[in-house]
């Protein structure tokens, strides 16, 4: 077989392996061991979000950052130890808000408090469920969550290098990094709409609002608002709502903002500036049910990324922040 043939075979085998893993996830995975799992997690997430609405965006982003590094295996939740710097301490993860981690810890505690369920449910699955519940609590679409992921056995800061998109990415770069996770450009556009909730620090978009060179794709009055909120030398801890129009609602306002030149990151606004993704942005700005349908499909695909289902690859962590033993 020639080189091209081997490459084709390798691609087919990789696809088959990916499909096999995904096929092992199923909605009723815990039906026998923890029949009320969904409502236990839902109640815990609702309680957490009632305490602080910040938990919504924090949890959704945590799931994304988990899945893109070593797959959806809760490896992002592990803490660093004496001789190991974990994923969560990589520069790209330092802005993950503590309330996302706490949402998972609280939900895990609620699950483990039910004797039948104790130590039966993975942190990775609890994060997947909590993410769906956070989206629904913010008014977004509901969807069935596939379950059966095992928790990863390692977490290293170096494994994060190059795996998460910076806000400066253009369309080709965004498409490529999502493709590396078996996600389409349409999935990428849909998932970017998670920026309809949550916060961003001034430093993530400051290069776009330099008075001498304001990004021309940015609406002028929005640029002025951002400059006022994030002047040169601003406290780096200051964060703004990513969607200032409906900051707490999980809706298609994100796409309406993009059409108006009000996307906060370069990676947001490029979805409208680039001819290749603009038609999708325009369509979803006008039709929220089309957006919701695409979003649900994309979240399901995100939840399948690199999942571990073989006991040789993972386990069910007793404490989401620490490896067993
Ligand atoms: C497409 C490429 C993406 C880029 C470049 C990107 C970049 C960023 C950046 C820079 C922030 C601000 C972080 C901070 O300053 O604290 C942020 C926040 C956020 N991102 Fe993304 N992101 C992307 C995709 C996604 C995806 C796929 C999701 C989830 C499905 C997501 C969910 C969120 C959420 C919810 C927040 C707000 C977090 C909070 O309030 O704590 N992002 N993103």
C-alpha cells in the first residue's frame, strides 16, 4: 500500500475509533446505579446559580476547556501537586472562574450524598450535565446529555499548549483548531455563541481598541464604550459582560451583536467579517430556533471529544480535584 493509501486507512481507523468511543456514551448510562442523577445535578446547579449567576458562564467555559485538552475527562479540574503543574494552572486557564469548578464540586457532593450514587458517577459526566443545566437556567435550549465518560488519570500544564484558541484567531485558525477536535465550522460558529453569557477581562480585547488603531470591524460607538470601560493602564482584574445587551440570557443576541459590529473578541467579529461564515451568522441572528438546533448538535459533538470509556484510560474520581489514592 502506498503512502496515500496508508494515510486513508489511518484516517478510516481513527474515525472508526472515534465513532466507537462516542457510541459507548449513552443517555441512560447511570439508570441502574443512580436513577435520579439528572435531577440531583440540576438541583445542585440551580442552587449554585441562585447564589451567583457567574456560575453559568464559568461552568460552560470550563466544559469547553476540559474537552479541548485531553478530551472531556475532567482533567481541567485536577489541582497541581508538588511535582506536577496541572492544566488549570496553564496561562490559558488562569481566567477560568472558580465558580465553575465549585459548581462541579457541589454537584458531585450532592450526587455522592445519595448512598446508591456515591462514587458511581464521573466528574466528567457531572460537568457535562452541569453545563447543560447552566445553559437551561439561563434560558437556553435543553438537550439530552450523553453519559459514560471516565475521568482522566493525568493533567499537565504542557498538554494545554496550542490546544485552546486565543481571542486573536482568524476564521481559518478557528476552523482548524475545532476540526482537530472533530468539530465542523458550523459547530464552531454555534459554540462561539456561548459568548452570549459571561465576562471577559480587558486584556482579551485591548489590542482592538487602541486609540491610534481601532479595529475597523468594530462598531465605532461600541469601541468608544469599550475604551471608556478599559482605558490604558486599567486594573487587569476588570472584566466586562461579553454580551452587554442580554448578559444573563442564553439567546441568539450574540449573532445580532456580530451583525452590528459588536463582537467583543477578534475571534467573534471575524465570524461576521469573513464571507465564508457570515451567512450562518446572519441566519442565526434572524432565526433563534435554527441557532438552537445547531447549538444542541454542536454541544453533543463537543461532549464526545476524546472521551475515555475503557477502564484502562480512566476511572471515577472520588474527589474531582484529586486523583484517586
Ligand atoms: C471560538 C473560539 C473561542 C475563543 C477564542 C474564546 C475566548 C474566550 C475568552 C478570551 C474569554 C474571556 C476570558 C476572560 O477574560 O476571563 C472567553 C470567555 C468565555 N467563553 Fe470563550 N472562547 C471561544 C470559544 C468558546 C466556546 C466553544 C465556549 C463554550 C461552548 C466558550 C465559552 C465561554 C464562556 C461562557 C465565557 C465566559 C466565562 C465566564 O464568564 O467566566 N468559549 N472566551
